[in-house]
């Protein structure tokens, strides 16, 4: 009985984890001078000119269509090291749906990917 209860509990935790994460499929960071094309973020891992970044540890923001992530970036210029940032994606729906990235030092609007 005890093993079954533990299995059910961990199964629930594992299945509920993705529910915390917002669906970022179809959203891109806008093109910049370096990349020249929008950068898809829907897989949770994306590449810029200088680094590869991964979104981890999603935390749903209560009563909002928003998720806070740890963003871990690695690049050749870091000599094997990493940089960790916090980033929140928030969806705003009114007459049209928009998605924003919120960071410590700026806010930017994402765009729909042409995939």
C-alpha cells in the first residue's frame, strides 16, 4: 500500500510539472543584426550568435498567463562557464494575443514564428 501511494504521488508530481510551463511553441525572439532571423524559443533551448541558452525550472505565476524561468547560457567566449539569468514570459490577450519577455533590465515583445 505504501509503495503504491508513493508511486501515485511521484507520478502526479511528474505529470503536473509541465503544466507549470507556458507553451512557448510558435513564439520567437525578434531578428537582430547578428542572427538576421527570428529565434524560436518553443523547444526551451535556443541559439544566438554567441551562445546556446536553455530555459529551466519553470514556475507559473499565480493568476497570470506567465511563467518564470532560469535561463542558462553557454558560449565559447565563456571558456566553459555559464551565465544564469531570470526571464519571465507573459501572455497578454485583448484584441490580439501578444507575448512579452521580462528581464531584470528590460522588457521586449516576442513575435510569432513563421514555421
